C-alpha cells in the first residue's frame, strides 16, 4: 500500500480517499482541496501490512471525512477498525463485495479481467472507465504513473485476499454515489447492494470514473444533498 498527501497544510479537516485498483493520485490532482488536508491511499498489494503503513497518519484532526472509490470501498471497510471516526463516509462506484454476481463485479468478468490484465491495461480498461470518449481524452492529460506490471501484481494480490476472506458487511457507509453507466461494476449490482443495506443513493450521469463531474472534494461530500 502507498499514500500521497495531496494537500497537507495543518487544516482542521482531513479527507481520506481510498483509490480504486490500478490508480494513484495523479488523476485527482485537479480537484480543489479547499480548507481540507487530503491524503490519497492506493496500491493494495499487501492489505495485511496496510495497518502498520497508515498507523498514526490521521492523528490531530478535528473532523475526518472518508471518500472511497471502486475497490477502495472494499479495502477501507476492511480497515475500518484502524481508521478514525468520520463525519461522512462515502462509497463511490463500489461495494463491500468486490467480486460478487449480485452485489459487485460478476465472478466471470473479474476472472477474465485477471486473465487478460496486461492487455486490458494497455488502454481498453481505461476507456471503459468513462461514459464519453472525451472524458478518456481528458484522463490522458493526467494519467496514472504506475506500471502495468505493478498494477497486475496488485490485482493478483487482491484476488488472493478476496478468495481467502469471507465477505461480510455491517452498515458502515453513510451514502453511495453510483454512475448510471458503469462498465466496471454493473450499476444494477451496486444499486441492489446499497438498497439491501438501506443506504441512501445518489445517481450520477457518468461512467465508473465520475470525478470529472466535480471540481473539488467538498463537492463530492455535498453530493448526497440530492439523493435518489
């Protein structure tokens, strides 16, 4: 696991953001931090050692907000007992059941992604993150800096962890943001999951990567004001 301080100016408020698989902080640098310190957590290649990596990082803040995206929704939930108390806990295009025919990525789809991961990461996977081609072009101006081999290792590690740990979820997230055209984690599966746990939902006109819809982290937090 790795982390990057997108903003660290001793503000009273901290936003902790858990990335999705294969991502890093680069595509999120455009988001305004406002009066928030912001830390990006990414690369879940060894979840078992994550606790020691993040221990003490979040001390000293008056308020904390948690924003998680894609596979980060699952990882943050796994680490919930080591995280601080939060004013807001937001899941974006992800569920606590990352590989699941009903609540997450269908098993067959995930297995194919794993099998052809190197080919997919050469462009097809990134294109599928977006609803519109122009969004993909925008992403290319601020792409992730991780290597394909590094991302492959992360997915293998996540797969092994998921297969060896029984899924379970007790209500944790305050609300979920779901895109209406998610080609990575089916929109219908996300809706089904969060409705099953009575979690408020906000539907966006977007693809799996919805962050070009926002100009700041505060906008993401306030997104629940108009819910489904």
